[in-house]
């Protein structure tokens, strides 16, 4: 079942709206976005035997100038969401509306026109840059493909772009191997900026970089956002990376969004058991709090997206379900994203039970609901509505394989 986390998409004809409406509508709105990759078998005659359900009914909106972080474990479908929004894939189902225009099925010149406005920055700058092309060639390629400028004007534009991303404009005739990792990613950023895009999908843009360089690239992206009014979908597999750059964060698990809320809210009050587990891996820069925290280690394999678990896809690894006595509802009924507070949506039948649990209190490092001041992360009893929270906090390994590791 698909649930729209956002209001219904606006009109599909951008011309049919007033300037005020155009300014207030989201830049991107996806509703029930679904992307299945077929699995085939047979050598001579290929038979369709199943699907990798990479993205399965995802709804999300991104406002103009906003940065939305998309986070989840490897293989949960983050890149596929990004690539499908950019229409590098033809979605299996659902709808993509970009700046008021339904682009779900556009092709040909209409697709090319919209692609100019959406660009991607990739994880591995070395793999994504053609080693046989100079930096100038790489950066000017989108201009060439879209027939934008030529000759002197194009060369000047490339020099401008190199300077914009903090590289020496004279470096244009160098090859990718002559740059450091951080510099290569700057070239990737310059290429993405070449056509003055509105949306940039940054797919783990700093994961392959040294920690010392990561902050520089994040700062550059933030600076460029301010300068050019860019909108970002920022993909990462760990919550610490998206914390500062994101206005809102969507957490994905096995092809679905399980929680979406403001960045600060997610760190202060995560309400999905999976988000709590992800957050437990993010250090808090306060030694007093940090020593009292325990990491929630999700054991068990991540289920296959070609055969996801019934009901709630997270039920095979969920610490809360176990705490609640393994209710059948989690196995039988798929939870929909529901509004727990303004702008805070969670897909868990028992999200109310997460609030104030020892796990939530510990990962956020803040006092839980009903917890005395100063007890944050101290392993004290959980707040109202929590089942056996205190007992779990003092247990090294819980029965169903979810560990609370110091
Ligand atoms: N072109 C494709 N053909 C078939 N399966 C694919 C294709 N692209 C992705 N998949 C599968 O879809 C699922 C989601 O992949 P995706 O790359 O979107 O995940 P991800 O969250 O970006 O992972 P990572 O963090 O490792 O980059 C995976 O099971 C992957 O193997
Ligand atoms: S619906 Fe059940 S299995 Fe899914 S996250 Fe909530 S408690 Fe866990
Ligand atoms: Mg990916």
C-alpha cells in the first residue's frame, strides 16, 4: 500500500499557476514512486522470474532551496530514488512532479529540457570522471551536450566554474589523476553546476573522501546553495554525514521511507525503531553523555529486496517489536507513514511506544519523557507507554538478537 507523505502534487501545467503558487510549491514531489528491476532467468529464452523492489511506493517533497537528506543502509534504494527522480530510470509506478510539471513519462526533447535543470554528483569522483578527458573537457561536456555556448564563451564559463568550486582556473588542461580526491570532487561539482541546475542529487558525495576533506566539500556545497539557490537531495548511508547539511531527513529501509522529519527533530526525537538504531551509531560530542550511550546493533541479514518481509519490512530486525512481545500486526499489516507531529511522519504501528524508551533517550542524549533531569542516557526507566525499557537497557544482548553494545 502506498501513502502520500505530502499533499497531492500541484497542477501539471507550470504555466497554469500564478507566480505566488509557483514560488510556494515544492520543486520536487514524488508520490508512490516505485522502481522494480526485473530478474530474468534462462539463456536462450529469458523469463521474468521476479523483481528487485529497489523502491516501493516512496512519497516525498523537496521545497525550493531546501536540502533533504536521504539515509539508510546499503541497498535500501537511496540511489535508485535519486536516479529515478532524475529520470535516469523509467519508474515502474508512481508520479514525479518537477516544478509543477509531471515528468513521470516525459521523453525526448521534453526530458532533455528538464534534465538540464537536474544534475547529479557521484560518490566516487575518480570513477565518475573520464580519465582521458581534461578537467575543462569534463566540465564543458554538459554544455556541449545541451548546445550551450561555444568557443571563447564556453572556455570562460569553464574557468568561472573552476574558480567557483575553489580550483585554479588554469588547471583546466589537467587530467583527473593529476588532482587530489577532494579536487576531483570539486570538478564533479563544477560539472554539475555547468547548466545552472535547480536540483542537485548528491549521491554520497563525500563517502569516498578523507575525513579531513569531507568538511571542505560540505562547506562548498552549502556555500553554492546560498549563492545559487540550489535544492539538494543529499544521499548518505550514515546519519552523522547529513546532520548539518540537511533541513529535513528521510530515513529509508528496504525500498520504503520509514521516517521523515526536520533534521533537528530526528536527532532529538527519532520515532521509528530503525532510525533509533541508525542514530545510536552517531557519536555525540559530549564525553559525559557519550560514555553512557549504548549502540543498538541490528543483527540478522538485511532481507532481500526481491523478497521483502510481509507487513512491516523491518519486523525481522526490530528491537521494539521484540520488546512488545512480537505482535502479529507487524507481520500482517504494512504500516503507513502517519503524522506524529507537524511535519514528522513515521511508518510504525507502535511509534508512540518509542517515545521515551531507554533506547531513544540514550541515542539522543536528552532526557526522555518523564525522565528526571540529568538522567539522559543513564539507563533509567523509560517514560510512559514503554514496555520493559529499563530492563532492556541493562541487558547486554536481548533475546531476539538485537544487541545493546557499549
Ligand atoms: N540497475 C539495476 N539493476 C538491477 N538491480 C539494481 C539496479 N540498481 C540497483 N539495483 C538493486 O536495487 C537495490 C537498491 O539499490 P541502490 O543502489 O538504490 O541502493 P543504495 O541504498 O543506493 O545502496 P548503497 O548505499 O550501497 O549505494 C539493490 O538491491 C540493488 O542491487
Ligand atoms: S511496525 Fe512493528 S516491526 Fe515495524 S517498526 Fe514498528 S514495532 Fe517494529
Ligand atoms: Mg547508492
